[in-house]
């Protein structure tokens, strides 16, 4: 399976699942999880953007996303209004389209930074890692929803 196929399968599965959620569950905090569903969605979007669109000129996310979804940010520290689920989904779809516009040469090219997870040398390796991370997120969101539904 090509790296883009793998990524698209995962992203489409994530978007399909997100379309089944309602806004009220996104910010419910559970003692069993360190963040909320909204934070995990935004963090995935933010991290992918940061790692795949390295040039600041190619970033399309609002600058305040770093104040909301960086890995060192906790939802209790938010001082600005987070984006809605629809906004996050639109950004995820847009990001997916932009990722699909990269050519084969890009996917074969080496990343110019050290990635903390596994053995990542090329942008193709990076996309495999990000797709894996996104698949894990989907499982986590499903568990979070189950827990929140019974709390």
C-alpha cells in the first residue's frame, strides 16, 4: 500500500468518525485522560502541519493553534476560544488535500530534522509515522467517547 493510500485511509476514517460526534462531548474532561477530544483532534492537525509543511509560508493554520494544540499546552490553560468541530474538520480535509498534492520526489526526499519516533529518514517515512499516529488517535477517541458516555 502506498504511503498516500495509507494516510488517506486513516484520515478518511478519522473524518468519518468525527462527523458522528457532537460538539458537546469535545470538551468534556475525564479523569482518565489528560486532554479532551477537541485537543487531540487539534493536536493531530497541528503536528502534521508543523512536520509536513516546514516552511512557515506553507502553513495555513491560524497562528493561535499553537496556543491551543501544542503538545506542551493543557486545555485548562486555554485563554482563547478553540475552533468548532466543523472548523477542525474543514482544516483536516484541507490539509489532506494539500498533502495529496506533494509529488513522488517530495516523499522520497529526506527530512531535514530529527523525528523523535522511530526510524524516519524520508518524508514518506514521516507520513507513515503520522498516519500510524492518526490511527492510534482514532482508537483513543473511540475509547474516550465510550468512557465519557458512561461517566
